[in-house]
C-alpha cells in the first residue's frame, strides 16, 4: 500500500446532492476522515464543533446561492483550513467571487474525481512543512527521516508508517481507527492493542516525549 503521510486530512463536505455527497465520501475516506453536511446550517454546526484541514463546499445549496457565507466564519475559526468551492457556476465572475470570499480554489461541476484529489493534495502541500523541528529532533517529512542531533532514529516499517502519519499533522488528534485505516492493509482486523504496542515501541526509541495520548480520542504528535 502506498502511503501519503502529508495528505491525510479531516475533510468536511457540504453538498446538498445526497448522491454526490455519498460518492465523494466513498471516494475520499480511504485516506481521509470525512464528515458531510447537506445544508449550510448543518455545515456551520460541524465547523464550530470540529477542526478541519479542508472544506469541499457546494456554492448552491437547495437552490440558493448561500454556500460562500460559511467561509468567513470558517477562516476565523480555522485559518489553515483549505476551501475548495464546487459549483455549476463556472464563469469568470463567479470564480472571482468565490476566491474573493476566501476560497483557496474553485472547481466547476461536473468535475473529474482525480482532478479534485490532485487539487486537495496541492492545497495541503501549502500548509505542510517539509521539515519539523521539535527541540533537538528533526523530522524530515519530505524524505521521511527522523534524527536527533544528527543521529538517525531507526524505526521498523510499522513504527515508521505510524510515526510519519502522526507527523503529517502535528498536534492533530488521530483516533485508533484513523491510524488503522491509514497504515494497515486490513484495518478491520487490527485491534487497538496492536496500535498501542507500536506507539510504545516508538516512544522507547525517541529521546523526547513527543507522542501524546489523548484519553478517549487517540494520539497526537505534540510540539515540545
């Protein structure tokens, strides 16, 4: 399985077309955590309750051009959240209006899912640093290496996969299900104790306390 550590996101889809909403969720949830909303009000409730890396926003909801109203509120609460407007309004003026409202990208319906995925990846590369410094530890996201004072930390395959999955979004809390879905071929057969054991082994190799256990929620790579 090919890993894409720096592309793992929690994505909110606001789309009033149920069939399209379900299709998007099915297409993206293999490597991402997906929440969906069918209305502006439902989307606002989710934005105010959870943190998102990206928002796929239908501009026209239930026949009303109101989708863009959520962008200022979202950007105030979550400045680093990338917004892609998806809309049948594809003219130059419509695109300018969407980008002026704070969207990071604008894609016209109907669109190819492959293009949408590439646009999501491109947006997230803007927000993901190539190198993370945590005290004397250097995490090279691009080359997938971790070192302390120049000495490389040797991780097993699963330790490596799990560590760099957490490092893809420092301070973001990943549930055990998130981790299982990202690094195991058959996540449904992976028990939580297996993930806990890998975390324990990583902690033994790291010279700093970099992985935080968030009770009832999961794990996060914390800045120390």
